[in-house]
């Protein structure tokens, strides 16, 4: 399993630009590429120079930054696109052509024999023009393509010995992890080439599919920041990181993980969206523990309910306190944080007060702190403690 030795093809500046609200300025692309480079992604894929004049200029701008990450661009399978891509000075070209019946009919109108002829012609053309450039060939909509068609195309391309990498694309997000594993496994075995996986998330399997691809021997995974892309996007950078980290932290130790929150926040800002509350690692609730029994265990040892350590991503965990599910261990911990020495039985009484009040509305941390401060002034001799008006409870020290 090359799980310790894979590379990320970060496609926020290509697939990500196809997200509904994404239109990155040159400066935004530069900032994104720079942060991705600091994070440590190995490759950055950019929109085709044929998309628009600005797209072409932006590739040149990013190539000119001299990043460690290699810069790729993504083009259709034809000589004109390839020439324009080569002219930008990129390190690699990603060629794609649809092989499913749907795309053969409605996208380019070619049959499999014509696809193979075209692919071989374009690949040979690239090699004539740029013998050393990194070259990838991918079938679009691989998982709705006829298996026999797919293998015909891939084997013909592999036989040229002119491409560095084959790409597998779950363009419409229909593949299951088993299907991905099987296709990648066969391609590794049959061709010995590097294999890239690109997976959409329409049915929620993009991250699992990327992991299955790696388990089957894929060497490259496409990601975007926050998973943005066509429709609901592809494998997210943070999702892939979390998936691999929870298998073995060493798999992702080559990346600068504390930069992930800044990357997610940056793209959320550029796309005028919020980071979703349930986003992997960087969602607002990703490290909030709530129920009393969870909080108690996490306070004793965070690993009881955390498989990702927030501090590895420059984040902190939070224990929610002012709600009806709260527990006295949580309140005791809060009192200790405030430097208040309050006997356990008094803490337990306060906990009951919090629960009762939280049945009506959650308490803010300021209200919790005020309650704790109030009881902390009590000495054991100071028996009676009157609760805020109307609650009718007495807490005894
Ligand atoms: C596209 C389709 C694509 C290509 C993926 C690839 C897909 O927008 O051009 O080149 O590997 O999902 O099939 O993103
Ligand atoms: Cu895609």
C-alpha cells in the first residue's frame, strides 16, 4: 500500500473554479497557491489556458512564483489545447476525454476507436513538443464507461510508454469504494503506471473512494479546499487528510497541518460561503464535546472521543457547558479553569441548577462563570446560598 507515499494534486484552482460561486482573481490564485505550497501539496492543477485570457495569464503568474509544488494544467484531448498549455511553461499537462456512452454521445461525439486514435495522436504530439513534461491521460466518467472500452483505451495509452500517469475520474460521483479499488487495482497490475483518482461527491463517497484508490495502489489523489467543484464538489483536502491521519498519522506528517484552517477559511471567504458547521476538522463543531458522559471522559483523556487531535491542526477543543445534558465534571473543570476551589457536592448542586435553567434556554459561559463565582465565595460554614430569583433551589455547602 503506497499510503505513506502518495501525492496530492490540489485542484482548487481548476476543479474548484468550477464551483458555483468561485471566480478567483489573480491575486487570490497566488495567495491560494502560496498557502497550498506552504501546506506541502506536491502538485497544483490550474484551469485550462483555453478557458479565458485571464486563465492563461494566471497560469503564467503561478508558474512564475517558483513554488516547490509542480504546476499542472488541465486540457481537452486535442493538439491546439496542448500547444497552448505547453506555451505557459507548466511542469505537467493533464489530458482528459470522456469514455462513457453519455459523454461520447453528448460531449465529443467520438466512438472508442476514434478516442484511442485521437489519444495516441495527442500523446505523441506532446512528446514531440516536450519530451520531458509530466503527462497524464484520464478518462472522464470512468465509472459509467463500459469496462471493456475503458481497458482498451487505458492499455493503448499505456503501450505508448509516453505517459507518466493514468487518471481515473468518478465524474458524477456514482462509484463505490469497491468499484474504485477494483479498477485501480487492475490498472496498477496491468500498466505499472502511476494512477491518479479524481472523485466527485454526489453520493457522499468522495473521501472513501479516494482512500480505496490509495489502498489499491493509486499514487495521486485530486483534492480541492473545502471540496469545492462542479455541483457539490470532490474529495476535500481536509477530508483526505483526516481519513489518512486516522489510519496512521505518519501518512500525513509531511504536510503542514496547522495551515488547514487558514486554507479552508480563505476559500470560504473567496467563495462567499461559510465553512460548513460539520466540515471535517475545521467545521465549528468538529471539536466541541457536549453530553456530560462525553465531557467527563474527554476531560480525563481526550482520545476517548477524539480520533483527531485538534492541536495538530492548530485548533482547540471545547467542552460545551451551559446546556441540559451537562455534567458536574464539566462544571468542576470550568471552576478549576477559573481558579475556584469549590467542593464537589456544591458543584453537583450548581449542576442541577444549570440543568434546570437550561431546560428553558442554554446558559452563556458568562452566566456559568457568574454562578461558579457566586458559590465559590461560600465557606463550608456559610450554609445557605440563595439562587437567582425564582428558582427556589437551595444549594448547600
Ligand atoms: C472536468 C471533468 C473532470 C475531469 C477529471 C480529470 C471529471 O470538469 O473536466 O481530468 O481527471 O470530474 O471528470 O473534472
Ligand atoms: Cu471533476
